[in-house]
């Protein structure tokens, strides 16, 4: 989902002010915030986990940090009289979606999840799918120079690969760095095809490891790998709870408008 897209919904006239808790940390959450925050009849709170030391600046009310599991979230929802929870956490934020599902189910609060579409392989791609990050090292057998784009908190599964050199790209530095042979590249998307191609060539990368996050801003690494015949270990997404889930901001807003109008 492009952050540059604009959404023209006005949500019409609503019977009363609705309190929405938006679980954020993605470009989809940013796009939803831009639409919802200015609306008079919506009281929006945007929630961040607080993983980055430079949190994104958002318009309107925000809170930072965990709630304290399902019970903590349920307490927050009750105390703040939240009407609807919008879960726009990352496709690989595996726990928060279940906490949100369980807390909302307990209290009978409406909940919706937005998750951008995954990347799909096309002819020319050399992907090896693995169900979890813990399975990635087995798929890397024989690789000498590996480009890890899974994030600084996801290096643990690779610590025993002492004969492999890693290029680790992350927004903030791993602290400590658990890998024996590694170079850290501090950078954040969006990335261009030219830069990704040059990175794979200059660092002589054999295999790229990535989570199937989807989205345009980090997809050029996959194009570059396809062009250069570089293998990709693709980590599949964790499961989502049952309930309404959309892959676009527009569809999520349509659902939200319908639910708020029926309150
Ligand atoms: P997670 O495993 O689903 O969540 C772990 C814990 O972090 C949750 O149980 C919750 O703590 C807290 N948390 C998560 N998202 C929160 C939010 N939006 N507001 C308040 N608390 C939140 O998630 P994660 O993988 O650690 O990711 C943390 C955040 O980074 C998410 O918001 C996600 O959208 C963003 N992010 C993650 C990735 C990724 O690859 N995992 C990539 C980009 C962005 P309590 O149980 O104490 O409530």
C-alpha cells in the first residue's frame, strides 16, 4: 500500500463521537491516521510499541509502549471507552494481533485488521519458502555471503552459522551484534532497484533472507535478486486471528464507516 495514495472519504454524518484505538507501526497505519485524525466525530488514539528510538511523529493523540498482554489491553479499552480497535500492526508482528482479538472478543468491541498483500514469486525468482525465521538457517546450507534484511531483533537464529559472512541491514544497530562475521548497514526504505542491485553485486551476495513483509518500499531487493540470479530465503507470515481483515486502506475505511454508522 502506497503512503502517497490519498483517500477522500468523509465518513458522512455520524450519530456520536466514536473512540478508535489504532495499533500502528506501518505505512498503512500512517495512511489511516491521516484520514481519521482530522474527522470531528472520531477521537483517534494511535498506539506504538516503542521499538524505535525516534518514534514517528503523528498528528493527534498517541501513546507509546505495550499494554501488558491481553488483560492490560482489555483494561485500556474499558478505561478509555474504546468503540473500535483497528489493528494495523506489521505482517510479522505476531503477538499483538492475537492480544487484540482476545481482548476485543472478551469485551464485545469491534475490531478490524489491515495487512498489506504479501509478495508473490514470478518466473525468474529463486525463492525458498520457510515457515518461520527459525527455519531459515537450514535453507542457507552452503551459503557464504548472506544479506539479512529481517531486522536487528531477528539475528538469533543465525548465531551458529560461524562460517558465513552476513550483511545485516537494519534501521538501528543490533546491540549487541551476535553474529561472528557481519557488517551492519544502517538504512531504511524506500530502496531503489539501482542501489539494491549495486549492493548485491558489490558485496557478492549468494543469498538474500527476507520476511514476506510485502509493500513497494522494500520490494526492489527482490527485483535485484531476480535480475542477478541471487537465491532468496523467504520467511512466510505468521497466522492471523479470525475476523474482518483487509489488504487495503480503502477497504478498511469502508468497513469502519459502515460499523460506525450502525452504532
Ligand atoms: P508483536 O510481537 O506482535 O508484539 C509484541 C508486544 O509489543 C505486544 O504483545 C505488545 O505488548 C507490544 N506491541 C506491539 N505492537 C504494539 C502497538 N502498536 N502498540 C502498543 N504495543 C504494541 O510485535 P513486534 O514484532 O514486536 O513489533 C512491534 C511493533 O513494531 C508493532 O507495532 C509492529 O507494527 C511494528 N513493526 C514490526 C515489524 C516486524 O517485523 N515484526 C516490522 C515493522 C514494524 P503488550 O503485550 O505489553 O501489550
